């Protein structure tokens, strides 16, 4: 963790009052509640049924979730088209005449990309190796290394052709970085003068090391040249499927018992431009016919993980697809108008995609699915139109949604249609809500769906149209949510908030029918400045982490496994009684700063002045990079302007005195490119706790204040529409007075907001469900406070309670995280219960999530 030590702080200083309603207590306090706690569960009054398919998975191509993650391919840049290749423009605008990124030369030979006579139209480049007499080759360093294990078989394949008189074999090998020791190798037959695909098996021996410090090498000896295309290396895959999925990640996901997978994900569906959208027709069929495309998170997607692989993922986990279809909007703000020829094309493509997934094998697109290895249609009940279309400030989504929904309903009347933003012209069956918040805020939001029916509250512009139940009986799908604390995987503190949030969703299963955490996967490798490689991850907090060799579940992952294994069939009314405690009021104070989020920005003439006119930080001081502490990436002074490195995604720089309270920040700012806008920071304690003014956030659409707590940000105050123009200098001024702030752009007041002080709070959240098959009451308790809670558990209306039961407990230091080196530092433990009865006492440890499984039946 960065910044100040929060190992003993947890949620306690921040958690707000929670609503007093069935199944919900209050949460987190800095000290012990004086009054005794009670948890009352009405065993004889079963409530709403919990859908069997309410829990699922969602991710997208972010954090190298597919390439370098779930898709087991080990070769990075296997088609030589990734950005960073050196040379001039060639076929399709990709680099030619240089050495591709992630590739190097061994021996006396030379290698460069060429674009003449490609292997297939989808593979415009090949890598030509000119032999140098002895052994020459090209080496790939994989996704932060090639994983090596003893007694392991690898499948290597590639297209190759010979020229210049070469007629020998090619040797495929795996070599350790230090010294180049070969741990596995195999030879192809002699390579011919025309393109052919070669496949060989490499096997490591019993004495091979377990390491990721290895490379994959294609080499040959003699004279002449060899060209390569679509180079691939697969380790053993889940269920031994060719071109399949990574074993350890699938095993971790299987333990979550998902019933659906929302695919193909979030922004990855849309892309930054129309050419970068999820064009599913280019992501089916053999790998050599898939061209790949530029992803929206800073790297290229090979599209080896395409629509068939999504379906394989579903099949192997026993989950149904929840299919999101492209709806004519991309992240740079461009969109197709309803009724336009373009929208007609996208609507038809959506109908055909539905047929590919669920149509019979004798239909046009069902035949294509069968050719890809899936003769049986997949069960499909839900289709989502678009993703987070509240980003589209043009108002076009209503028309686009209506056009697509009308066509889908006409051809597939059985499908439930999900809207990703508010619509008026066509009533959806389900609405998709998204929430990324701090631990305090998400814990508070565990009660949000307890709102009485028919009284929706407007949300603060992001995360859906309503904060609470939808009107008119529309169901809710919480398609993305997570506590934003811990980088790149969540802390235990985050896991407690996540558990409480899911408990709240579960309690409201009549309104919330499905939910899935996001993002699911993250490659945790840091940047490699020596090779010029950025870090593998772009999003701050993610459920499951891994590197080339190892993987681990976060504390939040373990909390969700606990919930998945202890779900129950119906909700039981439950009430927690714990005395609230008002937190200590503190004067807001802290340093100042600047930020960027996947945007190239420059800041000049930065000054900070006190209310009496004293200069706290001058422009000259601000131009000295030594006065700034950066988080998330490097910053430098370019001329008179302070700017982050070009490739950094989420990054900020902090300066000043932590004791500063009231002040005025003035800065000139310019956006040079990217997807967002400008960021000014105040009251910063460290890189995880601050307030910021986001000018052009949420896809460069709004101005919004946000409060960051332990890395998680909560919006507050009004949101004002804006689109920051690239290349234009803006004059920004921020007046800070206690919890109030005023923001000016070019002298005009555009923001006036106040951050609410912490309210009274209580330390525990509790819910209960009933497992009919096991005749068990499941009592679920989050204690987010610093002290143990001794509670009396009352199973009211129980006719018989067995004395024996099981307690599953997840606990530890709130700031604790799991890592590849310590994969189970925070993990649940089971304890035997021997004294259960209709009324018994139980101590719930500090910073813990507990599930009690008790044998009981109603009277």
C-alpha cells in the first residue's frame, strides 16, 4: 500500500450511518459500542426468493485480462503488430522494417518485419530472419516472462516459409534468461518455400526449474532466410482444450460458482473509435483469419480470445452468457443516429450475433458457431444493448436503444432486454447499474435497494438512472461494482465492504436479479523501465491477481467465495442492534496536486495562496519537479509546464504542506490528447486520500468533485456538462474553505460543492438466508470496526436448532492484501460451532466477515 499506514484504521474513521431496515445494521466505529449487540433472525418468516443465477462474472480486455491472462497463449505480439514496433508504416499502418516489440535476435542473424506476401490477409506482417551461418533465431519474452515448470508439455505452432536457399528445420525452444539454458525443444520438418503451419510439442524434464524468467526461441542454422507469422505457444490448458484457457485462473473462477458471464465486457465493447469496437465477426473462425484490433486500455488485442473463447469460458464454468451487443456509440463520443444506415448495420449485426450464440446449428450463424467447435446452441436469456451509455451526452441512446430493442424483441421475443442508461421510448426488462466507490460509500450503499417501491432517488449522474429500485417493476442488474481500495487487488477492508454490499443485493433479490464484480482479472506485473514496458495493469482494484507463473485471490475474492458457497434459497428477516458512535470531527486539511486519467495534459503557472494573500506555493516552486511527489507514474517539467509521462494511465502529483486548510489554487491547463480532461487536487493526505476537481471526467463529459478514501473515489456535489477541447489552454481556479469548494473556469463559476462530514455510525452489518436442502440458517455478519463485537444471536421462530454448526471467518488487518508471494495471507478459516441454540452468544472479531451455518427449522 502507498501513503500512510492504514493497517489499524480500516473503515472505522469513515463509515456513514446505514439505514435501519430489515437485515441491515450499521457499520464501523473507532471504538467499542457500550450497549450489548443483538442479531434477531426470524426463521419462521421466509422472505423473497434468491435467484439461483444471481451471481456471475464480468471482465473485459483490461489489465491483460485475456492476452497475458485468461487466454493461455504465452507469446506477446504473436502477429508483430503491437504498438512499439520500430520502423516505418507498412500494411494496415503497422510498423515494417524493424524489430517488433517483445522480440529480439539471438546469434549472428538479423530480423525485421516485412509486409510482402503475407500468410493471410488478416496477418499483414511477417518476421523475416536472415540467417548468419551459425545458429540464429528470434526470441519472444512473453507476457512478462515465459512460465516454466518441470514435466510440462507445451504446444508451439507458427506459419513459416523459407527463401534464399534455406531448406532445413526450425528449432522451437524454451530457454532460461540467465545463460540461455534450453529446458525444452523440438524440431519441425524441413521448411518449404510456401507458407505452411508447423506444430510441435516441447516437453520440460524433471530437472527443469520453476521460473518465469525464460524466453521462447525460433532458430535455425545455415544460410538463407526464414519468415514467421502467427507464432504461438500454449501450456496445458483447462480441460486440455486446444487454444484454451489458463488452468489456475479457471480453477479460481470455478470456486466462485458463477451462473452467468457478462460478455464481452465494458468499454471493450465500444472501443475508442468505431474501428476499435468489438467487431465480433472478425473474432470468430481460425486464429489466422482474425486481424486483431487496438484495445481501449492502451494496448492491442490479438483477438485470440474472441467470441468462441467467451463461449468456451461459459461452457467450462457451467455459466450462461449475458450478451452485450454494440449499440452505435464509441468512447470518443461519436455515435450513429437512430434510423441511419449505420444503425441498421449494427442492429443486423446484433441479431446475427444472437443467432451465432443461440441459434440452431443449421442456421447461417449457428453453422459458423458449429464450425468453431460448438454444435449445440448456448442458452441465452439476456441481451444488453450497449455499455454505460450514460456517457453519451447527446441523448441519442433512447433512439438507438429503441431501434435495436424493437428488432430484437420482434425476432427473439423470449429474450430479456437490458438497458445501460435511462430510456423512455421502449421499456427495458432490466436496468444495468454500475458502482465503483470507496469502502465507506459502498458499505453505506448496501442499503440502497431497500428503498420502498415507487420512490426512486436520482443518482449523481453515473452508475445508472436511479439510486435504488427501478420504477414500473423493471429489475436491476448490477453489472459492475467494486470497492476501490488496494492496488492492484483489494485490501481486507475492501473485502468487508464488498461482502456487505453483496449481502444488501441478496436481501433485495426481488429487485436485484443479477450482480457481478468488476474488473475480475489483473496481471500484476510492474513496469520494466529497462525494456521500456509499462506496467501490466490499468485499473486500480481487481478481484484476482496473477503473473506469468502464479495467481491468487484477493480478500474480496475470498469473501465472495464464502457468499457463493453459502447462498441460500430465501431471505430471512434479520435485524442488528448495535449502538452508533459519532466519529471524531477533524478539520479538513492537506496538500495540493494535479492529475491525469488516460489523458495527455500540461499544467503551467501553478500557484497556491492563503486567504490573507500569502503565497503558499509559487509558480517557480511548482516548476521544480523535486517539490512534487508522484503516484501512478512519472512526471516532468517540459518548458514551463508540468506533465505526466505519455504512457501513464492514472497518475497524479502532490505538493505543499499537509497542514494547509483554506487556500486558492490557480493553474493554467491544457489537454493534448486522450479520453478524459483535467484534474486539480486539494486536501491530499497522500496518494490515496484526497479531494479532486475532475474537469472532463467520465469520458470528457462532466465536471465533478470527488472524495478519495483509501484509493476509492466518491462523487459529491453537482455535475456540470463539459467537453474539454484538446490543444486549448484553460484558466482554472479553485477556492477551498473547509469542506466547501468553488471552481472557476476562465473566470466563470462552474462548481460549488460541499463534502459532508462523517455521521454517526455503528460497527456491524448482518443478514440471513435459509438453505432448504441443508435445513440450515445462514447468518452473515460483517464487523468492520476496530473492536470485537460480542453479540446475542436469536433464531426467533425456530422449532429445532442443532447444537453443531460451522463458522467461516475471514479476518485480519484491514489494510492487508494478498500477493503472488503471499497468496493466502488473508483467507477464510472454518471453526466448529458446538453451542448453537435458539439464543446463543457469538463473538465477531474486529475487521471480519463471518458466516454461521446452523442447522435449524421453523416451528
